[in-house]
């Protein structure tokens, strides 16, 4: 299940990808973002959950470079409503002729480990990312920044996957 504050659902499309308020000229296609390696079976649930969370975020950013809805790493690291929501954001980007670029900075840690769910807490920094129109048409989006993200990660058929993202507003955390 995805739980987001009221504004987070509307803003996630521009804020997860980061933002700037100035138009961008066409840019060369950036190199794919590295995707977190698959957690090793010997990694504890905490580190495996953090790896899955970062893997999903990086897959989302990479998929946003071309608005690829079926990037295999999205399903590798996410499931259920979390995966559905991220694919909807990518579909919205595609329909509006938008792309993402840049890298986010993660400050993910384990907040809690339960019997079936590990909670990851991140102060996600999207200041180094942006949404733009490859056509060169101006596109002004909201500025990126530091935002609290809580993610529930569960073991699904032996693989850690993000099932819930609670994305807060810019300024909701500090590093």
C-alpha cells in the first residue's frame, strides 16, 4: 500500500525526480544510473531492505530518463501499490513529454525491523535531479530538496521489495 501525505501524491512526480525552476535545453541522454546490486543472501534484513529501497529509487530515476514503464528493475525492487504508483508517474511523464536527469543522494537507514516488514527511513536529496522536456520547450518544475521518505520493505518469494512509500514534503528532514 502507498501512503502519502495529500500533497506528496501530487508532487511525487516532480519531487522524487528533483526539480529546478528554469527551462532546460535538450540534453544528451545521460548514462543509466547504477542500480543497487541485489542484496546478498547473507545480508541482514536491514541492509537488504535498504538495498531494495535504493534500488527502486535508482530504477525509477533511470526509467524516467526514457519513461520506460516496464524497466525490469522497477519490478525487481518494488511490488504492489508502490510499483503501480511509480509506473503511473512514469506514464504521466510520458504523456506530458517529460524526462528526468541527474542523481539523487540517499541517506537511507533502517528505522525498524519487524517480523515481516523492515522500515527504511531516508532523507532523500533531490537537488541534483530535474524534470525537463527533451524537445527544448521550457518546463518549470518545483525545486528539489531534502524530504523524508519512509519505505516498508518485505520479503517476497525470497526477494526484498518495497511495498509502501510514505513521501513527505520538501524540508521535512535534515542531514
